């Protein structure tokens, strides 16, 4: 007789992304507009240091900086690291070096990619120049990368620039994105697998006996492993809630709607869920609800009233 194999812990790719929109002040606007026009601008501090990329406030005195100067598109590598496995949306699709380059006329270095055939072709002190992107829009990606520039001497002196360009860039949208492989672990794998059977399973702490849903694998209060699985619900009680009036991108739910903390019967931790089947202005603390499962039954799409009398406040006050 052989022992049953333990259930496989789930793993899946996960992408977290959102577009971040920001306006630009006069310094950053001039810098990015300048890149569009193949001009590199920095700022001169009160101490005479030229900073590229430019900042809006002096890092030493915290005073506002507005004196713009133009530096050269050539420079010197101050340090570097080889990237042998470029990720999607990085500057180059082939292996390259990340480099800090002090442009001629600047006192600080800018981080970007250097197009080089192998690590042996990169060294600290090598001379490089900007390779401009063919299509430029007023972003740091207007610098496609750096490329070797031979042994040209560093003779450029920063020249004053008023920062004036036609059609200046006044705002940008930064696409923040994080790609990784997520594993929910032993406890949440069991929780997710149970949801596929339209069951909700938590775990009980052997010390304080609280039942956590979703399970965490350990009790956050006692610090001990939770291995005793407990089926809870399916019904539960609304402990607190909020009315959502702003429509989220990619979420096909009409506003306003209600999102609530729901303490399932037998659980000592409230979970999140949307409330449906009732006007939003009739949702209340103590409302008894039950799950309405999604197509395919993988998870509750929302919770609806059961028709039972509201729960007494004392029955859920510790779960708010």
C-alpha cells in the first residue's frame, strides 16, 4: 500500500500593471522635449554642478533649480553591468550592458543601455555616444541606447539654454508593469481547489483556534502553522462595506455598487466580496448573504441576500 501523493501546489504567471499619468514641471518638460529634438539638457546647481538627468530641487540645499544648460550627446562610462537575458520592453532585444554614462559637460551620470556585442567589449572609461530613436515623442526612450564612440576626447562645455521648444511635452504616461510567477502556497492552493467545488475552506490555528479564510498557512497572532482544514459558510454576514462610484477600467460592473467585508459562518476573518441582488442603498451591516457562483463555478461572482433576519451586532463586532 502506498501513501497518496500530496496535492500539487499551484503556480501561474501574474501580471500587475497600471498606467501612471503625471504632469511635468518646467525642468522635466524641457528635458523630455529636448530629447525629442535631439538636445540633452541638464540643470546647474548653486554650487556649479551640472546634473543630467536634471532635477527640480538642489539635492544639497533643497532650493529650486531652473538654470538649464545643454550638454553633449557623447560621454564616458563610469560603471556597467552585463544583461545577458533581456526582458520584454527593455531597450534592446539582444544582450547588452546597463551603463552609467557621464555626458560631456555633466557632473552626474545617466543610466541607459549600451549596444555591445559581448562583456569583453565594455569597460569603465570607454567613450560612448547617444543613438537616437528614429521616432521620438518626448520620452527617455528617445535615446534608443548608447553605442561606442571611439576615443574622442571629452572637450564639451555646457552651454546655457532657455528650455524653449515648439509644442513642449507637458505630461507623460508611464506604463508600470510587473511580470512574475506566483505560487499561492500549500494553504491557498487547497482554498482555490475547494472553490472549484463550490466549497470554502479555511484553516484553524491549533493554539488560539481561530479559523482563517482565506487561509494563510500560519496564524498571524500565534505564529504557528495552521494545518487543520475547516469548511465554512456558504452563508455569511456583512460586517462593513463601501459604495463604489468610480468605474474601474476593464471591470464590466455598473456603478454604483457595493463591496463588502463578509464573515462566512464559522470563520474568524472577513473576506472581500461584491454585494448584488439588492439596491446599493439597502446594503447594511449585519445583512445575511450567500454566494452566487461564477460561470464554471471557480469562485463566487458576488453575494446576495439570503432573506434571513439581520445578524446581531454582537455576533460580528469582532470581525469588522
